[in-house]
C-alpha cells in the first residue's frame, strides 16, 4: 500500500501520457495561482491551507460541548443543507454501526435538508420525551430549508425548556454577517464560525463538520490530521507527482473525449452519503455553462444488480471511479455446510470482506472490458484519518478540475434559480444576495 495513504490507479483511462504532459503546464500555472490566491474565486480559497493551520482552541471548545451534550441529551439535531450537513453525515454514516449498538452517545439526526412536512412532523414526534440539543449550521444564515426547520425547532425548544433553551442551541455560521449570526448574538447562543473564505461544500473540516462528529465521539483530531497529511502530500504542482491533479486532469481529458458522466462506485453501503458529499462537491463546482462532468454514484455490489447493466452495456459516455478501502473493521466468515445444497462450500474458507474485495476486482475487469474507463482510488483504512485524507484529496482535485474546465469552482449561481422561482410563487419577491 502506498505510503501516501491513498493510491490512484488508472486501470484503463484511454488517456495517453502525452495528453497529460500537454495539460501539465496549465496545471502548474493554475496551482501557482491557487496557492498565491490570485485565481478566480480566490475569496473562497480558505479551505486550501485550513488543515495546516492551528484550530486547537475551537476543537477544544467543541470537545467540551460534546461532553456536555453527552451528559444532558439523548438526541443532537443538526440543521443544515448542502455542505452544511453532507460532510458530517458522510463521515458519520461511513463510521457508525449499521445497526445501533448502544446509547453511549446521543443519536445525531438531521433536519433542514428538505421541505418535507412529513419528515419534520415525525422528527418532532421522535423528540418527544427526549432531551435535545440543536446545532443549526448555515454560513449565509438565510438558506430556506434550514431556516424553516430552525424556526420550527426553536419554537419546540423554547416551549420545552423555556429560558434554558438558549443553552441547548448551538449555532455554526459566519463570524459577523447573516440572520443566524444576528439571532445568535441576540439570544446569546454559543456559536462556532465558518470562515468567510470557505464555501459550504469545502467546509467539512470547519466546525460545520466537526461538532456533530465530536458529539458522537468520533476522533475529529484524527480527521484533521488526515486532512493535514493530504494538504502536505498534495503540495506538488504537477500532474505526475500530485495524485489529486492527476485525477483532475484525467477527468477533464475524459470529458473532452465525450465521457460526460463520472460514476463513483464503492463496495461498502456505509459510504452512500460520502457519495452524496462528493456529488455536491463536484456537481456544484463544475456544473456550469451547460458543461461539466455529471457526478453520479452507485453502491456495489447491490447496484450491480440494477444500474450495473447500464454501466456494463449502456451508452459509452461514462467513466467509473472505484473507491476501495483496503482495511474495513469487522468481517464475517462464510460457514461450511456439510449438505452444500447451495454449492457455496468453495467460499467457506473466505470471509465476506475477501469476497467483496474480489468482487471489486472482478467488477473493474468487467467494466474495463466493456469499454468503461476505470480509475481506482485505493484508501488504506476506513477510519477518521483516512476519510480526512480522502476528502481533502477530492477537494483539491475538484478545484483543479474546475479550473482546468475554465470555471470558478467556488460559486453556485445555478442554485439560486429555483429559490427565486419558489419565492415568486410564494408571493415573496426577494432577490437572493449570496
Ligand atoms: O450554509 P448555507 O449558507 O446555509 O448554505 C448551504 C448550501 O446551500 C447553498 O445554496 C449551496 O447550494 C451550497 O453550496 C451550500 O452548502
């Protein structure tokens, strides 16, 4: 396994070395502009060095609050949408047990990521007779879905706890601006900051991602260490020594050859929300000017029995990025059966993780033979450190890829379109200023 903790392999990328070489000068120049903060969207490059900076004080404060929440609540409700919840949800799902084992830590549930009345009504029923803390996360403080959810849940908390409600509501938002900052200052809510220079989809290493994870007892310092190692390892300015840039350049070259959809695939169901985080990161950064790679995701081997048919035999306009964690805690033996009616005794000396790994290899081979360009991203272990490393890797690759495409990786003008239409229909003629 590579000492880089993460190894990208190009099983069949249909990209020639000289094509990569041609792009290398652009990559170097973009790298320099990014690192000297002169590239387009440079007001949102705060994430680039964030893992290299000292955040001990807010981390200590988060760990203290996490201990308080553990001692005083059974449920921790995280309110946020997009980058304000996808990062912590991705890591939580990746690392938490498939079936809840005990209530050592508060249950972390999410609100404000949809407009479903059914969802929020059932959430309010679920909270009955349970002690609750809330963490509302919104950098702008005005995003509709979390704002509505917070209004409803704040009323619930004030009716339940009276004045004490303020102690149980923690805000993560801009240091000075926005409705949420104003409310936090007025009510005296404890708060954490999402730096102005870090956009939502790049904010997983800020308190937006860290506090919900700390409450559940995940090792946020290990997560930050992994991101820091990645930030150090991915400092090189060229395609051949910087794996994130090699992945970025390969993606853009594949797009130029008509491969317009990237399918992120993994063989661990717990990674489904990591896929969702990845889809927002790349989809919001690159889907502009009626161009860009459409990010899709599948969970194998389950989806090999559904959309797998399309990947194997459908239109050849997609490429696959296979995400594989070498070491996954816990495994399960296939028992020997003297009757062997199911003819599976040939597997009885193997564990499920071994079979899953072999399924991964077999799938890659079949898709390559089916004419699908396949990139594999091998990660050493499924834990906080390596998830931190991997997420920073994707962030750096995404910024480079968007710049190579010629777009600003950090704005999302398209997201405002639905909001304006919705507000017109709601009879509220407001202009969104982001
Ligand atoms: O944190 P907020 O300001 O509430 O933004 C939450 C999300 O909504 C925005 O509209 C963008 O789509 C996302 O990039 C962002 O993560």
